């Protein structure tokens, strides 16, 4: 048995270097002299290139056993179980819950939504499903109240925020020192089933805006809900109209992969059937000798699993049985990586420096730390200057207030002196009047005393005269 040449990509790449005979290994070229860090980096690049380019195919003398590696991976994956998360976006009453029950052939518990929601709310429910020996942790996220408001301008924002929140939670788990990703419940949305109302005319503005905002964050699979509400001819025209509107508005919906030869033919065929026209029903009616999921109408019966009636079987095949793993992979490798790259770039991390050389995490950390310290010092200097400026302004205000107080004190002092002088002048005039009054009083008393003395002498004289007369 000959060992196939190991490719440098994937988790098996580091093992391929062990297949090279060490005795015939080419001697690594010695890097030019330089600093120890730069020399180590160049040596690492040289060894990495040698490990990728120097591996050769060599024959094996017997069975080794590493051909059981796929079986080991399958057993490990089965024992750990799988998770799959579906986001159902659509207006209330389009049969989202009924379709989920029909897809997984069970009855999920859930409260019916009303048309009176003040805003869009996302309701998430997780279920543990078991089929054969494979376990699946299924999460169904429904948009309650989507499209029920009068102003639908911001209806997509809660959905985008919810998807970003799941990406952020996974990124925070990855950035931890002790990561437990093998037991972490991955809540990232793997598939978005966008339910389109069967109007038969064209897409609503709300549908176009929402899908445009979501196409870079999640795998969108558009489906026409309750497709039995319009005729087959109208349905065909409606599909063509939806496809042309999506293309003209630049909305990128999920395309089933055609790079794998085993599923390339069926996926290529199914890509032409998008969007799927589906019908959901949990009722089982007896048709012929079989019990089948169907909807009974006065004019006839619509069979859910009859491909001549709707595309439910196509949706189930593409979503669950053929491309479930690709949806998970696309979510991780495309949408999550885009979110992760944008977040790390916002944080200042880069892959290469301005000279197109690899940028190590330590160098990135040091550069970011120096940048942060520089910004911190700059802000500190700005705050110091602002503090000094405010102190100067406060001092100027205090000096101005002090000057006003001095001026007011001088005015009050002058006013007090004027009032004091007036009072003193008034007091002097009053004293003069009192003195004059006293003088007049003394003169009057003197005159009165003199008058009384003169009157007494005259009385004595008269008395004498009377005596002499008698």
C-alpha cells in the first residue's frame, strides 16, 4: 500500500512530515545573521516551507492502521452529538411553527404569537432529538411580531443584533485562556428560513431590506409559505419574479454546494428550484392505503410529501439530509470568520505588518498596548491642560468677583462716611439749637425773677402807705 502525499492544509498536515526519510532530508538553508527573534522567525518559515514542499509519497510494507482515522472521527462525532440552529423569519401567520413540526416529524411546544406585539422579539427554544444512534440538539429561533408594526423600518435590527450576539458569545469563548469548545453549546444560526407571503405579485420592501441585511451573516433559504394559496401558473411566475428581484437588489441567498461530486448533480438541480414553495401540516389523512400528512379542502386534498403538490420534500432533502453539515461549515468558515475578522481588526490585530511580514500575537499585543498607553497619556495630558485651563478661568472669575467686592466695599464705605458726616452736621445743628434754647430759657428765667422781685417791692410799698394812712 502506498501512502498518498499529505497536503499541507487541515489537521493532518503536521503528520505528513513524519513520512520523510530523515537520512535523505535536505539540509535546511542557514538564514543570514541577524537578531535572535528575527533569526528564529526566519528559521520557522523555512521549516514550514520545507515541511509542506519536501513530503514525498513512500510505499508501506504492510498495514499500519491509520486508514481507520475516518471511523474514529465518525465515532467521536456520534458520541459527542451534533447541534443545528434554525432561524425562522416571517410575518405572523405564515405557518412557521407548523412547518418546523412537519420537517422534524414531531410536535414542538410553543406559544402562539399574536399580532399585538409592540416590537420584534426573538424567541429561542432548544430540543434534544434522537434518531437511530445520532443525537441532535436542535434550536429553533422564531421572530415574534415581525412585520406586524405600522412602522417596519427597524424590524430587521433585533434579528441582526441576535445573530451578532451569538457570534460574539462564540468569539468570547474562543478568546478564553481555558476553552471548552467541545462542550460549548454553539448557538450560532446555521440556516435562516425566510418565509415569503404567497401574494403572487412581488417581494415586499420589508423582505428585501431584511434579507439584504442578513445575507452576510447567515445562510438564507427563501421559501414561499402556504403555497397552496395560489395556482401553479401564478406560483411559477411568482418564483421567477422573486429570483429576479433578489438578483437585481444584490441579495445573496444560500446556494447548495456543487463542488462535491457526490451531491453536485442534485444540488445543482435544486438551486434552480429556489425559492421552495412549501406547505406544512401535522394532520394525517388516509389517502389510498396510506396515512399521509395532508391538508383537506372542499375542492380536494393537498399532500405535503407529494412533489407534484409542493416542494416540501425538496426542502427537507436539501436542508437536513444532504447539506446540513455544509450549512454548519459555511456558518463557521464564512459568516463567523467575517465577524471574527472585523472584530479583531477593530481591536487592532493584524496578520502582517507594513512590510508584509507575519505579525505575531505578542507583537500585536505590544503594539496595541503601546498605542493604548499613548492614547492614555494623550488623554491624561488633555485632561491636565483642561484642568489648568479651568483653574485659570476660575481664578479669573474669582479675581473679577474680588474686584467687584472691593468696589462695592469702597462704595459702601464712602456712602457710610457721607451718612456719618450728614449725621454729625445734623447733630451739631441740633446741639446749637439746644444751646440757644438753653440761653433763651436762662434769660427768660432771669427776667421772670427780676419781675417777681420788682412786684414784691411795690406790694410792700403799698402796704406801708396803707398803714400810714390809717
